[in-house]
C-alpha cells in the first residue's frame, strides 16, 4: 500500500506540474481520482507496441503477431517451412507453427528445444534467427530479420512462449501432424508431432487413448 501511495503522489506531482504549464491542453486526473483508481484495483493498460521505424519490432510480443509479421511472410514459404515435407520437418504455417515450435526438440540440435518456454538463450529458434555459429546458415535464408523483430520474438519466449490465439470450444481435434499425412519418407522419422487446437493434459495421452499406424512398402 505504501508503494502505491508513493506512486500516486508522484503522479499527482506530475499532474500539477503539467497543469501549471499547459492547463488548456492537458486532461489530467486529480489526486483523488488517481488514488480511487488504485484503491479499486485499477490496472493501467499495457503500452502500445512501438511504431516500425525500419529497424523492425513494430508489433507486440504475442504469438499471433509473430505469426503474422515473421513466420508467415518470412518462414512459411514454398520450399522452406511449409507444405507436406517442410525443411527439418518444421512446418511454420499458421495451423502448425505453435505445435511444431514450443517444447519440441530440434532435429538439428537435439540438446535444445526449438522454443523452450521462458528461456530464449536455450531456444534453438533464437540461435537460428541470430545466426549463432553452431546453427549453420542464419534464418530466414533471404537474410537476417531486423534486430527489432528478433527482440520481439525473444521477449515472447521470455514471457513464457504462450499461444494467445482464441481456443475453440468444440471437441478437441488434431490440427497438424508431422510427418504430414500421405507424406513419402525415405526413412523412419525420428519423432512424430501431433498438434491439437488447445492444450492437452499430457497424462491422458497413453497407449489406451492414442495409437500410431503406418504403412510402408512391406505393408507393415
């Protein structure tokens, strides 16, 4: 309560200074209004994302905006991370990307997850975007992203790498599979990733609720 009181006092002093200098142009709260807001549990709205000044980062650190501003235009392109056989088995089209990134072991660097929630340093995606020496070519192949865009992705991971998109209220369903259905593979996949339209209780996925079937040249 003491910290809140100090903050209100500071706001009040700033408001008085503004009023004395530019009263006709300022619309400020009184001390009593500000104090009442804090007492009623008022939480200031989050800041707007900064405008894009050419260095990138003109969008918020939430997954929906990262998908729209980075993954879809720069990564989920033909011959790269899209289609039935995407590079490194990583499909970054909107319906698949979150499932294929978060908590999934990297096929190129098995000691790292593609995105480790809360840990940008140990997320392979950040190594690729930043062009770390142990990851080969920087991604996307057309050239490194602006530093501001990379900073937004880093902040999203640090904040927990959550999926802010609306979840369906209908029965849970599979939205993506890797390898994709009907894909032609030359060898058995190292892992199979199934994505759903909402978070799953991992304890419910077992031999009684989930099965894997395949068909090869020997009909097995």
